[in-house]
């Protein structure tokens, strides 16, 4: 596994970061290539690994080569389809005179050697909360996007071609330590073109670290965010003192520094430390968006054990529940009724099976596993 990981990271770095590699070191057997394909596909990075292998003519097996070629072609197609929809969305919001900010992959892919190299499963755009309904209506009426759902920070829409749009009216992650600064995001935005805004480099990078910390605490954030940060820090100059000030204010400075270090191990020349090894094991087991098992283990460590975690999932605190039910705001006395409403939605909505599986994972987590997670969180200063 360690050899496969090292090969995957080196090949990705050669594609996205310009790292020089010796092709002689990558004369791989069919089984090694299959392992490499499985791991890279698990993290939605097989297109980068495959393109590096194909360009250097390092795949002899026709079937394996076809698998990698398909991933490359799929990545190019995904980019073309997503970029087409992004341009339509930007044009529509500009015509409607609604200020907006493209987020995440829509911006980051422009820093990659070729934009198709940075895959994403959706488009993220931020508008002001007072404009959210007008924006959603304009997108639906002019572009034919279909409404899917609404949660505490975005409206989910889907295009006729199947592209998913998260139309954000907030960047909050329901995490107290980072939500304060994320709520002030428009203070760090400037006009880029017409009604399209961009974040300052410092805030844009802060948002990547904050988003990574949220996913890290909910099962894992995958490898791609580390590649993003490695590329952004090289190609998006910023005031480091200001960025560190944002990170320190939100209690994620240590986490951010360790993310940078692991990114430099994977795609640069840095050496492993004990904490980077722990992070690597946790992240590689979780894929792009993490696993329920990882999330349960982390939440157990944060809540203080299996019983407290189980109770926290059954009875959501007021601060969390009001995000799902805005009508609960300033009506804490009605909390028990909204808890029952949530349970009913949970059972009727078909989520009971997933909830039971989560509780089984909670019961089955070993003390050793919980201890290892707790140790990692303490070193990253992510424990409350």
C-alpha cells in the first residue's frame, strides 16, 4: 500500500505540479497498475495518474490502459459540461444584476496546468441571502434548472443536462469556531467583472482550510484539497500574516500548517512526521468525502464517548436544529416539538436504515480506534 500511495502522489505531482520523475521507477506489473487505478479512482484522481502514465507510455496492458483513458476522457467531458453551465449561470446572474461569487473548483481549476485536471461533481456559487430566492427563480426560469432541496446554507438545483448547482446564501458550516468569520465573507470580496465578485487571496485560502477542517471532522476530506492548497499557495500569492490571523482566530492554524506539511510530503519533498502518518491513514481510508465510520470515530472523540455521541445524534442541540428549521429561531421553548418533527421526517424520509447503521458503527468502534482518533485531534488542536 505504501508503494502505491507514493507512486500515486508522485504521478499526480508530475502532472499538476511539474515534478520530475524517472520513468524507469514506474515499470509496474499489471497488479500494481490495478492497485494504482483503484486507489486513484477512489479519490477521483485517476485521470491525473492515468494521463501521466499514458504520456510516458508506462501501461502495456491494453485493458488497464483503456480504464485510465476512460477516466481522462470523462474528466475532460465533465469539465466541458460544467464550464458551459458555469458560463450560463454567470451570464444569467449578471443580467439579473445579482452580485455573486464563484466558489471552490470554479476558481481553483484555473490555477491547474489545464482546467480539466481539477474535477468537481457540482458548481458552487454564493449570492447574498436577500437575493437567494430571486437568483434561484432567475436560474430556474431562464436556464431550466430544477429545484431539488434547501438546507441551512444553500439551495440545491440541477440543470437539464444533469449538472448539480449548490446556490449558497451562506458559507457557514454549522461549526461555531469557523462560522463567525465565514459569515463575514462579503467583507473580503471585491468586484471582478460586472456583478461577479472574487474573494481576496487570504480569505479564499482561509475558506479552503475551513472547509477542509469541516470535512476532516466529518469523515475525511480526501486528497484533492491537499493538491488544491499546494497549487494555490504557489500560484495565488497572499499576505501570510493576514491568512494566519484568520486561521488563528478560528482555531485551525495548527490544522492548516499540518495540511500544508502533508501536501508538501505528497506533492513535494517534505519528510513524514508522526502526525502526518496519522492523517494519511485517516484520509486515505475515507475517499473523496470521507466515510461514516471515520465520522463516527471523530465525533465520539469530540463528544466524549459512545453514549454521548449516540445521544447527540438522537437529540440535536438548538444551535444545530435551528439551521434545519429556520422557523425555530428565537423559539427554543419549542425545541422538543421540532425534535419530534425531525424524527418523523427521518423515519418517513427513508433515512432510518442509514441511522441504524451509524448507531451500529458507534457501538462497534473500539477503544483503541477512538484513542488514536483522539490523539490525532489533540495534535491538530481540533478538539473542543
